C-alpha cells in the first residue's frame, strides 16, 4: 500500500487482529485444522477490507490516514467490548495448536519457525511477482502520477481498493501465526501502538521494494533487544533504552529518508 500505491495506513493492526481472532475462533470453537483456519482468516479479513476500502478510499491524503485511524479505533473497540464473541479484555485463552492435514499437530518453536518461514517465502515470492507484473506497474504509476493514469483510462479507485485488500489480507496470515503460536490473544496486541510499529518498520526499511520491510522489521525488533546489553544502570535502563531507540529512529529518518534498503528500481 505504502510503497506502490502511496496509501499510508495506520490501521493495519486492525486487520492483523481480525485474522488472529478469526483463527482463535476457528481453532477453538469450530475445531478446524490448519489450512481451513488460515483460509477462513484470510477470507473474513478480505471481505472486511473490501467494505472498509470502498468507504475509506473515497478520501485521499491526510483524510485517508485519518479514516484508517478511525478503522483502527473501531476494530479495537469492538474486540474489547464484544464479550460474547471475543471475551473482551479477558482475551481468548487456550487456543489449540493447528493440525496439518487433520493429524500432524504444529506445536513448539521449531514447528512454528518452519511455518513462519514458509509463509514468509510465499509472501516474498507473491509480492516479487506482483511488483514485476503489469498490475505492479499500474500501482507504481498510481503512486507517481495518478492524473496520467486517469488520462490513460485506468480506474485508479479500483487499483487503490485492490492494493488495500491485498495488503490487508496478508496481514491476516500474521494474525493466524501469532494466535496459534501464543495460544492466547487479547485486544491490547492489536491497538494503535501496533499499527505505528508496523508502519515504522516499513518506512525505516524502505518502501516499494521487497527487502525494505524485512530489513525494517528486523531493525525495529532487534534494536531494543540489543540495547539491553549496553550495560546501563538499572535505575535508568528502561527509560534510556527508549530514548536511544527513539533518537536512532529520528537520525535514520533524517539522514536516510528513503529507508535503509532504499527505493526499489524497476
């Protein structure tokens, strides 16, 4: 959405959360196995993204960003208050491990490492092909000069909705992996802070390319952990780590505004 369509969304955690909650209900309540659960999570998130996309993409620029903020708040509020379905702030505990082909239980760090690696590889391959495709070039044209795309007879609203739906659907896969691995979810994992964390990883890594979000995600996850080994006094360690972390992000954005990986070259 950001790199090719120039759509800055701060509501991705909402779709991530929908995927996680659908997964939890599919595994625990419906007793579905691996593939039906992940497919159901993607489909439900996709349908919600279509509805939201048609509404929010009538707005542009800052208004679209505010619309995605509203979506994030609405979804979080529903997850936090629809106790009959989501258990509200208590969360959903005891999510069973998914079973591959109905009998191979996926459980433990090693199993989920393989699952997350496989999904990552599929995602990277999909978006690599998408960027190279005519649809990817249409999105790049939408980002660079939407007026010219209209002059060429392209339906830019349709392109935006397609970009929004594809991006949101893949967020559901993250929700599936998280819910099935942790075995407990609650609304606080899918709030505005998580959306800002996601968009920070994208912008720091670099937009419009494959390696940018990967590098950005590794950076924003690893840096706070590495700062634990700096040897700061215990009385100020937590606050100083956050100050150093924030200062590092500011410096990167000031002197490497295109992201650590730079801009994708077609």
